[in-house]
């Protein structure tokens, strides 16, 4: 490697400052990136206790010159930038020259390194102090061992998460680095258990190492170039989708990035092929001239800023859309060819415009005449009314056209032909129903076997029997859960769900919440979970669907509440079991329903948010009849 320079403060200040050593995963990241920068094509990573007690990274890269071993640990020591211009043309991964120094300041580090021209040398640093130094035989390359993180800063130790969580973060990171560096063979183990081993034989092999053989059947290559931009890698087929974004790897100039405009372009390209809440798979690398992208936006270098983000968006969108389109049309052609080889594909018949027009006309005529019939019938009815009582007919029309200002209606000779529907707002006064008043009401009847009608002093209430019952059932289910009255129903055949490392972590974090809802769920080894029971409240639950939706929460940062997880399922169950509109309820049933609704805690809306009690006052009705204005 080139000689190490100490950065001038003015250059250093131009770089977003930030803690390098935030957590074990950030140390692993810095160390691997150093190995990559040193030209290594073999990197071995071992972590213990989530990296808290020990992280070892060894590589077969260029090594560090003996003279430079000490200065590598000085703040702002880097061999990668000498002056300010270099800052804007960074092609290497590490460039702040503070990683090793920051790491060594808060842990116990041993480095053994050998270049081709030198003998192996080692240095030991504890809490930033050199404690040992000297020659040590080693193969060419660098070995770095970081032990006892934050041993001298107990305050920061407290911020470390449980070892399993730190491990999961490292595993996720290593997966991304394997995908971003397909020509480097990377071996990774946690607590001596081998997790990934990539061959360094290209991207397809890297995807195999991270996602397994099955994924290889569900991806298509992408290679798209326009001007200075290029997009390469693999896209998931449109039939291959995932419940969250953790299966998306996006790189810019071979560097893994997060939260970029590329994510948006990706989602939009797949939009027409995929349902909501489904996410495509991808491992893509966007190549762009280094001076058109700013990688220093985020201290841990996960965010990038493009000089011309519109152009980037447009390019990515067309690259992915066109690739998908080509794949799908090619596939359709292949299917046609293989399934029906005897059929000749020919140009579609020319469309006879006049013919279509005539047909359309006929159907229009038909449509019009039906409409006309209806109108005449309506008119007949009106006439019937008006012959008996002309005042009544006028009022009916006025009521139906209540959006039309009164004066117009009175002064116009012709009666309006188009009768607009009164808007919901005009009919329903969404007042908060006074529960006490409501409870002292009398059932005076029902309409259409659907609406219960109640009278109380000057008020009339209409209750939608289905919506009201739905609400009551829903509330009952919720209170069972809140009072811990849930029971489980064992499944005849347990399900297993397969997940990735992030999803595994997420499920583990939420196991007790799922169990509190009545799910029998437990880790089943090797990235899978066994589901042996479901809440008895939801005997018809679609288990795979439920867990797919559940894993979608991985994308949300807000704290989940257990009840929210099954709210939709409960609402659906309530809807299914509630009496329907049209069901002929007995008087007793009506009374039970009406009383239940009046209970102090019931929200007067169905679980889908529609109101189920509508109130009319005597005044409203008087106005209909113009008793008052
Ligand atoms: P930076 O990577 O930003 O230059 P670091 O603190 O990460 O700063 O590393 C300091 C220097 O130590 C590097 O510039 C490089 O010269 C040397 N170095 C670190 N790790 C390795 C490695 N694995 N192989 C060769 N040289 C290394
Ligand atoms: Mg570095």
C-alpha cells in the first residue's frame, strides 16, 4: 500500500465527522473495507458474542509496511488521500483515516501484517496505548483482532445490544458485503459456526452463498447502459416477491448503499407487476462517474447524494422496466412457442373502424333506450303523483335535487331531468350520539330488515344492524385479548416458515408478543420457525399470509402493538359472524343489539370506520316538510 499520510485538519473537516465505532457491525465494516482496499481476494471473518468479545478479520491483501504499522493507528492516518482533490475522486472504500485509531482507542487490538517486501510485524494496542510491538512471522496480508470492545468506556458498553442482535446486524452487513464484492472469497463465522462462504467466482455465486440455491431459479440478469450510467446485477422475477425490503441490495460503484432514490425507482418499476406490500428481490450495482456522486453524506457511508438525481431516477426506472418488460415478453413468446408450436403468430387483423363504430352505436342505442325507458317510467310515476297531488310531486323533486339552490328550482319552468343523488353529508348528520339519551329510546320498528329505528324525545335513530353487531363482536374479541383471555388452538399440521437473518432477528424480538396473542411459535433451527398453534379466536387464519404481513412490519420503525397485528383478522371475523343486512331479527335480538351498542365503551362506528348510528332530529324532519325553514 502507498505511504500513509496524516490528513491536514482542513481536509479532515470536509468529511462528515462521526463515530466509526458505533457498534460491532461498524467495526467489522471498517475492517473488511480496509481489506478490500488492500486488494485482498480472500477475507476471513470470525466473530464471538456478537463481536463484543472478539472480532478477527484476516486477509491476503497488500499488508502494511512495518514503518507504517504505528502510524496506521494515528487519528487521520490514511494512505488513501493526500490532498483535497482526492476527496472528490474517491474510488476506495475507506478514506477518513480514523477507523483503526478509533477502534484501537476503545478496545484491545492486535495487528499482524506482512507485505511482500517485508517480514511480518505485529503491534498490540490497548485503549489507544501501544503495549507491544515487534517482528512476527505471518503469511502475506493482514490479520486484525479486536477484543473486549468498550472495555475502557463502560458508559458506551451499556449501549451495546444483546450479542444475538449485534450478531444479526453483522451477519446482515457481511451478506451485503459478499454481494457487493462477488470477486472476493469471503468466509464468515459466528461463535465458530460457519454462516457464509462465498467463492469469489462472480455475482451468481455470491447470491448462492447468501440466499441459497433456490433463489437462483427466481432471478434474471440485468445489464443496461446509457451514456455514463450502467446498471448490472440480478433482479427477482415478477413472481418472486418478499414481504419486506431486506432482500434488496443496492450498490453504487460497488459500494452498498441504503435509502437512495434507486429504491424508489426500483419499487416504481415493479409497481404494475406486484401487489401492495410486496417487495421485489434485487442485487444491483449502479455505476456512475465518481465525480457525479457524493458518498460523504452519511458518516457510515450508507447514503449517497447524486448531482443529478432526476437523471439517475429516470435511468434506473427505464433500466429495470425495460429489462422486466423484455423478460416477460420473451417469456410469453417462449411459452407460446413451446406450448403451441403449430400456431403461427401473425399480425392482428386490421380493425375496421366503421364496423366498430356501428357496433358501438347499436349498443349505445340500446343503452340509451333502456335509460329512456327508465326515465319515462319515472316520469309516469311522477305524473301519477302530480295528477293526484301536484304539490307533493314538486316537493319530491325538490328534495331529490336539494343541491340546486331554491330560487332556481322555483323559477325554472322545466323540471330538471338529471336527478343528482343527495350527498351522504346531506342525509347523515354525523353528530356524536349522546349515549344516555340513546339508551332511553324505544324501538319503534325496523326497515328492510336492515335498519332498526328508535325514537327518543325529539330524536330518531337509525341503526345499521350488521355494522352495529360487527362492532360489538369486534370489541368482545379485543377485550378477550386485553384481559389475557386468549387461548391457543393447536394446528393439526404445524407450519414452518423460512426467513433470512434479519427476519429471524425480528421474529425473535417479537416472539413473546406473538405468543401472548395465542400463537404457538418457536425457533426451529437454521433460519426457520415452527408454528404449532394459532389464536382460538381466529380458527380460519391464513397462517402464511399472516406471517408474510407480520414480516412486513420490519420496514416500519414504530413500536408494534400486539392487538394491531390481528386487528384486520379480528375485524374480518367480526364481519363474517355478525348478522347481515336483510336478516330478520326477533324483537329480543333487536333489544340486545340496541342495548349492547349503548354500552359506555362502544365506539359508534363499525371496525372499518363507518358510522352505524345515524340520528335525525324532529327539526330535520320538520324541515323536509317545510314546516320550518
Ligand atoms: P482509512 O481506511 O480511512 O485510510 P483506516 O484507519 O481504516 O483509515 O486505516 C488506516 C490505514 O491503515 C489505511 O490507509 C491503510 O494504509 C492501512 N490499513 C488498514 N487496514 C489494512 C489492511 N487490512 N491491509 C493493508 N493496509 C491496511
Ligand atoms: Mg479504513
